[in-house]
C-alpha cells in the first residue's frame, strides 16, 4: 500500500527559530495535507494542497506540494511555544477507487524551548 | 466553529466484548470516516461512508468491524469481539464533499481492551 516517509521524527528547537519538515512517497498523491495533533486531541488541519507545485501559507506556516506529486514540505517560521505538538503529513490519491482515504505519515514531534 | 463530537472519550472493555463507538459528524457534512491510531504510531484509515453505504475500507476493517448511521445525526463504529490489539485511539471524521473540503476530525475515543 501507499506509504509516506516523514522526517525528521522529532525536533527540539528554541523559540523564534524556523522549522522545516517534509514527507516523501514512492507513489503519486493528488492532494497533500498537513495536520497538527496535540495530546488527547484529534488531528487539526493546517494546510491543504491540491495542485502540483502549489505553495500555500497559513500565518507563519508555509507548505508546498512537490512538482513530482511525491513530496511536500511544511515550514514554520518564528516558532512559539504553542507550536509544540505532532505534525502529520497526509496524502490522498483520488483515483482507482481510493477516493476517500487519507494516508498519514508517522509524524514529526516538535518541541519548542521558550 | 462546527465540530465532530465523539463519545465516550475513553472506554475500557474486556477482551471478547462488543463495543460501539459513537460520533456526531458536522451537520451539513455528507462523508463520514473512521480512523485509528495505536499509541505512538501514525493515524490509519479504517472506513469511509457515504449515502448509507461503505464507500471504501482498509484491510484493517475486517468482519469484526461494522459502521452504521442509525439516524440523521449519529455515526457509529462497532467492534464485535474486541482483541487486545484493538486498543487504540479511534477518530471519527467528516467532510462536506468528496474533495475533502472541511475534512474535520473529532477528539477521539481511547479504547483500552483488557
């Protein structure tokens, strides 16, 4: 089945630093999404990307849909303590009968030291 | 902000017992989903449901699992005879359309099988 390789697995940074994480796949995805999960909560959608090459921002977050449709990155600028959490990439194929499911990466645990 | 509501937040059950996890999706959403997350691992797709039938399911969603929309507001996941390895967080999600616009997750039910 489809697999997303997300890196890094964890990051420890100082408040104010920029952060970058990425996801790669051997399969093509037609939609890429980035979620944040905090303890005891469900994933919360941060950014959705629908077209290859698309670059989208949401406040201090910027994400890009790779031109090959096999990768995506998420950048967080000027990190703050409330950015702490697990960040997941997720992809959707939207073809061949697989229209609905999201395939998730294993997550990047972000810790921000004040 | 509309949200997906899941009950209970935590359920403990004996191995072999049946459990029903309940979800109230966002009211104008038409597509419903269940995912699970084993502790420390990635979120995995179980099933999607549209127009009162399953539209897609994963290999995890075997004969022990079933879903139902018993009325106009609830969406349930039943596990017929729980196993220890069913212990996980179960997330319900819903979306307004098949383009996953507004794809929103609930806070989850933590199922512990003892």
